[in-house]
């Protein structure tokens, strides 16, 4: 029994040292999806590091269905342009079954993150809710600047509507 208590005491001390080391040297954990700040809608003009105006950053939705059947997976295509030098560190589809506005936290469903160099086209897949409408936006981070597309709506059809 004494050996067991000693073992757990050592394990506890090691855990404390490890936890303390995770926050040293200025390391900060990245924001979670729930902590992401509200961002401006695309198009947005960004400042380049030299202080001159960078190429306008924009998101263009190039392909999305007008309607889909509830529960089906479908694809959306978009193009991210602009920035200087144009490093796209994150872009994805945000979706909701209700109108959600410009706050990205209001969109509970998200496609997987993609990255690249601007200008670049992307394609993502999402699943339609069972009924109602699907509201979506495309989000991107270009050269550290967050942008979001305008909100689009896709009608969800039930199987008896065919």
C-alpha cells in the first residue's frame, strides 16, 4: 500500500512539472473553434508588412448546388484570392441549419481545413441536414487576415419532393 501511494505521488509531481512546462517560453495554445473572434466579410483590403496596401483578399464561391436531398453529402467549390504574399493557412466551409450571420462561432458544422497559396481553388464536402435550409459561408485566413464569404442558402429537399 505504501509503495502504491509513493507511485501516485511521483506520478502527480511529474504531471505538475509537465503541465508547467507546457506554458513556458511564450507557448500559447491555439484558439479553439469556440474561441475564434468575429471576423469581417470578404472582400477585405489588408495591409502588407511594408505598410502598403496589399492585394484585396476575397473568397468567391464558384460552385454550389441550389438544392440537395436531406442527409446527402455534396461538394462546394471556392476560390481564395489576394494577399501579399498570399499564404492561405486555413480555409473551410462553415454551415448551419439556421441563418447564422457573420459570426463564425454560429456555424456548428465545418469541413476539414485546407491550405495553399493565393490564388487557389478549393473543394470541400459537407452533409445536408434532414430538412429545412442549409446556410453556409467559406472562411479563410490569408497572410494572417481572417475573411469570410457572404452567406449562401441551399434548399434541402426531402425524399418525397422528387
